[in-house]
C-alpha cells in the first residue's frame, strides 16, 4: 500500500509505520506538525499492473481512535488484488484471417493453455483465474484407462501457458458432477498461482448468453493442422455459432456422435472451411464484447474431431455451468 498524510484528525501513533507511509524501499520521517493543525494518517491500497482492487470500499483506510486502519465501507476488512481478465494487449481482429487457421500474434490469447497428458497427448486448457483452468473431462483420460483415478492422473499432467511457460503442478482435479453423461468439463487447480501479465492472463467467464446463432468468436489452440501435425506456434480461427437444430440433425445422420444437450452449443466452419481439430478440445470460444472492451469465454470446446470431416464443433456452454465453476473455486 501507499499512503498519504494531511491535516485532519488527531494522530494515532500506533497506526503509523514508516513502511506504510512510504514507497517500498524508502524511509519517511514522522510527519511534522503544523501550527493550528493536526495530522491524519491515510493508507491507500493500489494493485500491481494487471491486477484490480476488489473491495466494498475505495481502498482508502484511516487510522481510527481505536488505533486500527478502517475503511468507511469495508471496515477493517482488507481489499483483494485480483487478476484482470479478458484484456489482451494485442487482441485478434476480425479483419485478420486451427485447421488452416492463422498464426496467433504475440499475447493475443494469453488465456490459452496447452495440456500434455501421459504419452504426450496434446489438448487445450483455458485459464480463468491465476490458479484455475477449464478443460474437458475427456482430455484428462488421454493416455489413461477409464478406471484411472484423478489422484493417479494429476501427477501425469503438464500445463504450459504463454510462450511455452510451465504452469507448475496440478494440485486438484474437479470433474463436473454430470460428467461424462451430460457435461464434458473439468476444473484444474494449480499448486501455485501464476503471475499475471501480458503473456499470461485469464479470460473472463461469460455472464450472459453470447452463443447466439450467427455470432462469431475466436478459437485458439494447439490442435492438428491440415498436415495432421501439431503446430509450432499457437493458431486461431474465427467461427460462427450455428443453429443447434441443424447441428443435431447433422450428427444424427453421421457416424460421429458428440455429446449434445442444453449444456452445449454448436459452432460451424469459417468461410474458408476452417475448423478446429484433434488437440483443440479445452480451448475457449472467445467473444469480444465491445461495450466493455472485454473478452469472455462463451464456451469450452468439447468435440474437437470435426477437422475437415465434420461440419460442426460442439462446445460446453459456460453460462450453463457458471454457478458450478464459482462454487467449486470458492470451496477449494
């Protein structure tokens, strides 16, 4: 925290410390008295870049007559500096053009994670806080049998964020309670928080239904390219939300049978017939909301086997599972 001093209330010396009134690494003398005046000690909390203050108050604390720091609205409860989400420094643009997709510019999708399971199976993961990621439940069992426990799977997972930066060990895996029958989703908790900056930043979770037919979103990932190999650089593609009825009818007549229900929505191909492919599951369907200039995860890719063989990708609708995500993160 940084602090200010001004004429006002009586001095409460027990609240005063050199560190609280000065910038880090500096020392300040006790404020001098002024004639016919008194000194009020104020402490204002500010967050580091890429973090924002969350508090019932304004972050300004006064030294009370009881010799404690108090905020007018929050009382003695200190504010929290939480990561900024959905504000990439170099956002993708619709004018820019995963199978056949574009190479992502530096820091365009700072929430994109790469998940490597046993035998180096590649999948996607989406950073939603400085310690939690979303991915599909099926991704976790790549290279494992259906009878494997989550405790056995967790140590085999390797996560990378930003430009191949290791995210550290996975401390906990939480599968959605309706997995695998209805919701193909899982939460991963990292053992340690990751520092947030230009290269690594969570995406915001959708608070409204952005998955409207015809609306376009960006999907980034490390899935197979047209050469059926994983790219050396992150790729992305711009795709439209498709009509659910047409999507369901298509797969009813198709040999592939992705999980579809009220928790999912479908996304079609681009105008150039680009799509997602194996290894992209777990990536976000990212929507830019121009009203607040923020990027939101409207969905998490579940069915990534469309490639050029199928017309639609299927995503878990984030809004449908938002309460479960929040409750799980709060409980752990």
